[in-house]
C-alpha cells in the first residue's frame, strides 16, 4: 500500500521545487491512478490554465514507442512482410539501404544496436552545429536528413562496445520500419501501439512548428522571465509524439499490465542485457534502468526547446511517475524526487570531505580527445565534472575519490581516472597545462576543412580572444567564443543548438607539425567525437 499522505506531498512539492510556467504529474500504483495534478498555464499570455487533457510533446520518450512498434512487427508482421519470408532479414536489408556501405558491409552494426544506443554513430543533432545551423533554423526530415546520412561515414566507437546517446539511431530505425512495412510511422504507431494502450489523443507530430494548440513551450527563468520557445525542427522516430497527461496515465497502466505478463515485450525489455564485453548495459530498446537507493526503475526522459518530460516505473514496486513541463527545469530530478518521497528513500547523505586541490582544472581524455573540466560543487564535499553537455555532481568519499550514481572518479596528481558505467567507459585523462605561447599563438587562426563530414571551420581573433564558426550544407553557423583550456586544447562554446539542450562545448585539439606550425585539429563533443579537420 502507498501512503496517501506521501502522494499528496509529491503533488504539493514538485510544483514548488520546479517552478515555472506550468506542469503536470501523475502517480500510478499497480495499474491504478492514485494521484495527479496539473498547475500553471499552457499559454501565459492568454492566461489559459494547463489541464491533464492538454497535449504536449513528450520528446525522446517517443523512442520507447518506436521500439515497441518494432517488437510488435517482429512478433506480428504485416501480411506483406509474411509473404517475403525472414522478418529480421527484411529490417537488416533496409538498414543497409539507408546507410553508407562502409558502415554496414561487415555486419557489425545491427538494428538492435540502434535500439540500445550502442551503434557508435555520431548524433546528428550535435553534428548540425558543424554543418552550419543557427539555433532557430528550420530542419526538415525529407529535405535535410538524406544529406546528413550521406555525410555519416564512420563510427566514433565500435558498435556494441559502448553507449552514446544518438538521435540518428532512432531516425534511422523509424525509416527502416517505414521502408519494411510500406506504411508511415504515424499510422503504424496509432494502430499498433497508441490505440491498444488507450492513448486517445496521442499522435505523431514531427513538425515542431505545428504542435497542436493551445500549449506553448517556454524558455527562461523566473529571474529573467519566460518567452515562447522557437522550434522549427522535425523529429520522426527520435521524438515527435505529442500526448496529454491523461494519455500518459493510460500508457503507464498499459505497461504495468504488460510487465505482469512474462511473455510480453515490455517484460522482456526490462530484463538485463550486456555490452559486447559482457558488462551490464542499462539502456535497452528506448528504456533505461536507473537505481534509486536500491530501487530498480525503468524509464526515459525527453527534452525539446521549451519542454521537458520524464516517466519512471519502479518495476517490483509497481509504481510509476510521469512528469511533464512546458518549461525547462530538471525533469529527471523531479521524477526521482517523486519516487523517493513515495518510497521513503531519502537522498544519501555524504560526509563533508575536503577535496584534494589537484582535482580542479581541465583534463584531456586520451581516448576520445574530449576535455573534462572539474570545479567545486555548490555543497561542501561536492565536485562538478563537466564531460558532456552538463556537469555531473560527484560526492567525495575521501580527498582523492568521488562518486555519483553510475560514476566514480579518482585523482592522482595530474591524472584523472573515471569509470562511467552507463557508457561502459573507463577514462584516463591528463591535466592540461596553460601555456602563454599556445594561448597567444596566431598560427591557430585560419580556415580548416573536414573532408569526411564536408564542413569548414573559420577561426578569427587575436591575443587569445578567439572566435569560431562552422559552415556546411545547412548554412553558415553562429560565431561563438573559444575558451583556452591548456596545452593546444580549446573549447568552442555551444550555448544553444537546434536540439535542447545544446550538445555542449566542442573540444578543439590542435595538432602541430615538427616545426611547430598548426596543421589541423580534432573536434568532438560527448555526442559526436573524433572528427578531423585539416588547415587549408
């Protein structure tokens, strides 16, 4: 039994902790709704309240629906698929049609790799920054995605060996499904997944410029104010579904019913899988396991400019939480807070350990060539580790060791070691040492070209105040500042992108010839690594 006072505490607490224009939350136990609340406004200018029946984009939560569709088609093929024989071979053939031969010819990349974020492909929403987009530019599936796939020519790790979040996985997966069945994704989702789940108003709406009224998504904060977010991108598979809180309640009820059936797709997806080396892989078929004080829960979050969404299902406890916002707070924190309150699992308390001074500074991951910057956290004994698009807060267990959920780190002088469980990565990074000769080196200035992705980088400036911008098939990108990190490593700032949140700053590692001249650089961010540029 769930303490109803705890449920009411959640309904009262979440709106106060995650303040903004509006939101909605639902709590489901054993397939029954035990609490819900909608607050704030769908449209603040029109003073239109947000209600449980108003649709919002659920962003990347869409991914699990696409995987559910794939699994349904594998179990219950269309008549035309049955007539053609081997079902999996049909999906594999379409994957080979969509991607360049150098990605598929050895058979290493599989459809399942796409579903599990183990493909090794670079994320195309990050790559759009290198192809010249501006944050409010239009990006259309039929016009802009085929050239994207044509420029996708290599992996940044071997398929099956690691995790890296990648929206192109699910864009491709959706196209594989459409080409195999001969039917549009939206129709298939409605007939096979949304309808049977009782999601009466949910549907696929790829064009974010045409989201159903009346809800608007907002950027901003209480301190700065909120403004409607501009969205001109299309998502079809990697995101694209819109749904109301009422729809999402129906989904949670449906999943709880499926989980009770050991033969259902959802029950099977919830079982552990591994990477190619045999270690546990938390992400599987658009769903990710996480641990909350010993409670295994399965779910996903989503982000789009102006919107945040999350759903988590504590499997053994039969407890689900759905949170939808039409602004941009920490939605994963909100869903975790709700589960902790109801399950009476307070956040762990850590001793206030004084950090070794060698923690702080910038480091270079020797394998990925990505920068890592460590600074003091907001609480005593915490450090912030910036490795991907936003910092991870780690708690010190002693002066040279720190931990967080799924991450551990140790500092040994100028060497940083991290184990990142979700990504199946063991990182060794060396301290970057600032040098005035590199900081003020005018040889860095100029133009650089990547033949592989067909992108040109321009670098301007003087006396260490450098700026950079990329040009590509999508246009001429926004000029942003470059921050010197040390040695010959800089970060190109990326505060905003087509996606939300932005992919994070790009690490630029300049290369020199023996005489000291700059001959090129390697660029990368957490979502897209190891891209070589040569000085023109």
